[in-house]
C-alpha cells in the first residue's frame, strides 16, 4: 500500500505545480504575438526596402561615372554618336542587374519597358569650371524612384527619395 499512497502523493504534487489558467486567458499569447509581429515585420521589410534603394542609388552613381569614363577614354576621332553609344553601354552594364537601361536616342532611363527617368549623355563639351578649355564627356542620370520603385510600395514612400539623380564629368584624353 505504500506504493499506491506514494503515487497519489506524487500525482497530487504534480497537479499542484501545474499552472492553472482561467478560461478567458486562453489564446492571449497568440493575440499578443499577432499584435507584436505585424509591426515588427513591417519594420524588417522597411529596412530591407531602404537597403535595396541605397544599393540601387550607389549603382546609379557608379553607372554615371562609368558611362562618362567609357566615353572619355575612347580612341580619338570617334564621332559623337559613337561616344554616346559607348557611354550608354557602360551605363547599361552597371544597371543591368536592376533591369534598368539608358536609351541614347530618346534620352530616357527605362526600367524594363517603362520610362523611369532621363539619361543625358553630352560631349565633348567644355568642362565645368575649366579655365583652359578642356573637353569633357558628361553623363547625367535621373531615376524617378517615387514613380517606379524597384520593390513593391507598401507604404514606405514617405522615407524613400523621389529622385535619384547623379552626374559625372570626365575630361577627354
């Protein structure tokens, strides 16, 4: 009989240590989790969206610099149309991972098949601030990010820029 009494005592003790919940507390943890996880996920996706925009911003800046450099180091005597084409190809190469390209003839930046800004390639022209009359190639890119964001807009437009605009000027050798 000692074994039976011990079993009852242990069972009673186990029942005494288990937490008791009132009927109205059931599901409270799930509701609290839902209340916390929604803003948390919105914040996490906002950080991802902003980081993607910053990476694209850097690529647009780099594309302008590469386009101007590609035209500036071209062999002497090339027609202006060929210089512009070289610059546009360099811009396209820098932005191809975002599906953005520069249309030389129309002066437009295209995201896929949609117009997304301007792509102005000029030169050779007198360099800005030059006192010697040096000739430069200039590439100016203006992407309208507010109208054509790279990721779907779910309310982050307040903190993202309207335009990503960069220009680069390189002296022709």
